[in-house]
C-alpha cells in the first residue's frame, strides 16, 4: 500500500474524525491474567509498561508492547492476555455523529506500534490525562474530552502516515462521493458479482473513467480491491466458525474450490487449515 500522507488528505480526514473521551483510566494486568476491554464507545489503550496480546473474534491476535497505541474503531470488546505485568492507560471514545460513516471503512483494530517513539509529546498527554483523572480537579471532564480527541487524532495520523490497512479508503471517500458510494457498496455486499462495469454504474461514471479514478485514489484496481474485501470478510467468518461452503456462497464464489483457491492466494493456506491454525493459537 502506497503512502497517503499528503498533508491536505490527512487534514481532511482528521477534520471529519471528531472524538470525545467518555471514559478514561489506568489499569494493571498481572502476568498471566486476562482482562476484557470495551463494551462502551470506541476503546483506545496505550501500553505504558509490559506486554499483552489482544484477541477478539474474527481478528488476528496482535502483540502489544510498551509504547504501542491501539484503537478499536468498530467498538465492541477484546481480551488482553498479559505476558508480563502490564500497565495501560486508556478508556472509551465517542465519535461525533457527523463522521459516523467513516468507521465502516476502518479495520476492526488500528494499531500504532512505537507510538511513544513516533509521537512522544502525545504519549505524554496520556500521562497528563491519567494525572487529571487522579486529581479530580474542577473542569476535569471537559479537559479530558479535549485531550482524548488530540491523542486519538495523533494516533490515526500516525497510522495513516504509515500507509497501513485501508487508510486510502478513508481518503478516497472524503475526496470523491462517487468513490465513496462504491466503497460502501463493496463493503456492504462483498458477495455481489461486482465487475468494473457494475461498479462504474454505482459511481455514476463511465467504465474507463471509473477504473482510472479508482486506481489513482485507492491505490489498487477495482477487481483486486473487491477480492481483498472478500478475503477480510472470509477471515472474520471463518474465525467465528462459519463453514467454508457457507463462506464461499455468501462471498459470491461459484464453488468451494474457487473460494479455496482465492483464499490460498490471499493467506498462503487453505481456509480449513487457516482456521485450525488460528484455533490452535487462541
């Protein structure tokens, strides 16, 4: 994925993502223990010390080390498995309604490795937020709300600047409402028999104009983008126990064999083997 850190693009994206802090605190997770985060808003956590593995259904387990920042833009819960005595700062954020459509294009987990090294000033703000909570001074709530927005914006910016995940999707949708309709349509119904022609109709433009515009904005061809979205959905369904035949049918493949070939190209292994490996690692 190519870099998308054009200053104007990042400015437009962060202008749309207005967060407020609805919960914040410090938590300790002893080595070998498991704690659940989430259940309210969009969880954001920063690892002050130690190491944890973040696990949630349908998402690859992620190892977090001291200095890492993680945001769960889809909300929900996740389990933290501590490999050492671990201290975290964080809580829950709320996204303003004006930007509610943006998280549909965001991966379930946004991880910024080395956030403390990349953004030391903003990592220090997390410590300031912890001090604010502990001090319970007058005005703490509005101060925390504003600091939470700043930290979340810095985390998303670092993620976008790294060219990670589907960050180009956000940028494309912000700049071009026609492409926004296409991206939404593919994510909403990945099993539809999408072609360049049918996607061009969604975009309300000619086939040739659409293909060129899409590749320039998203950094991939429409066909490869559809395939990638399908595989992301496939991983989530396989992780939650959906049979391979059902996954293949829902994602629009004519046969189990056709789906298995596509999945092997994506993951390097067959769907059943991938699921067994994931189950064994959980």
